[in-house]
């Protein structure tokens, strides 16, 4: 992986922002917390359908993102209704179609990354679920569609491993990548809460080094393209996806200090998905804590 300078100015820290009032409003909200990275939904996260993006909205988002320096460091998170691992043909097909719509919307808005959970096999088994996800990715990013949404890279998110959800082990993500046939269009998003819940204990130096050595061996650090920075309400191996404010959960500050001062990750978008109110004060506090850790030895 390319080495980057580690400095406060090289870090790309931000948060997931609401698109209420128009997708371009997310840029305004990011500016209010002095963010240098951003994550959004590109449509309602609670509905399958999506109203078309109008030309003015697209133009405004692109212009504001460029002006704010956020354009290369913006993530779109796919809606949670989508399940690319579903064994049910109707749901799988609907999920594929909805995912294609989100890819197209990200492309139109100039968003370079779409983050998606691999999905749940719903009892069909890990191998079957991996096959379904790989096929969905192949259909949406390659196959008869050719280079669909060529400006977008899909990032598979590391998950907590709840129930029959896929993606809580590096090996599962590697298997999806390998089977997809479109590996060049794919990367990984590392969620710190999910990783701890999945059993990767990186709260101290030895565990941190072990976790990312394992990631590099199984997936390759060049696949790591973004981070979700979340503390966890539960400890290692809990398999429970419950986010907490930075330094207020079971992950603690040391893991974030190690991450933020690792030269390998400087320049990658790192966004909060921590609890927040409409006034964004929680984002301001969490980002302040993160920035305070940069350049600080233990």
C-alpha cells in the first residue's frame, strides 16, 4: 500500500450526514463540523423507491462537494433493505435492482465509493450466501452491463456477525471478492465497532498489529479504502452492532490513537456513525476527541 504522510492535515475525518432537504444539504452539515470526509445515503434509507435526482440537485451537490474539498472523500452508504445474499429470488432480484439504482445515483453525484453490507444468507449457509453476493456484484458491475457506474468503487463493509450476516471475518470478504470476478471494482470498509464485535481485539498495540497483519495477509491493505469510526457498547466477540461515542465504549481511545497515527491510513476517508442529534454537537465532540489523538503518544 502507498505510504502517506501522517499529519493532522492529511487525515480525512468526517461523519455520516442527513440529506434531509436535498442531498446538497449534507455538504452544509459537513462544513458545520469542519469535516474533511463525508458519508450520505443517496436516497431514503427506509424505502425501496427513490425519487429521481433533478439536474439542479446534482449540480449543486457536485459544486458544493468540490468547493468544500470533499468530492474525493465522500462515501454513499447503501440502504439497509438491500440483501445481496438473500436465498429468496424475489428479494435478491429486488435488492440487485435497488443496488443498481444507488450505484447510478452515486455516479451522477460524483461520489467515488458506495459502502454496502455483504448481506444475510438467512439460513441458506455461508457458501450459498457468498455465491449470491458475488453473483450480484458481478451482474451490477460487470457482465452484460459492461463497465456500469465506472466512477464508483463498491466497498464491502466488515460486519459484527449478528445472526446469519456475512462479512464478519476477513476470509468471508476475501471469498466474495475472489468469486465476484470484478475484484478491480471492489474494496473494503473497516468499521471499528463491527471489527471489535466480530472478535478482532485491536485495543492495544499487539492486537492492533495482529489485526492489520491478518487483514494484509488475507485481503491486502491496498483493498482498505475507508473507515467507519465508531466505539462499541459491547466487547470483543459480542457479535452485537451497537455504536457508542468515541472513547465512551468498550473500544476506548487507544485503538483510535493507533489508527489515526498509522501512516498507512492517512488520506483515507474516516467517518463517524456515532449517535447524534439534529444540532450536530455530538459530531463536533467526537471529531474533537479524534483530532486530539493525532500525533499523541501514549
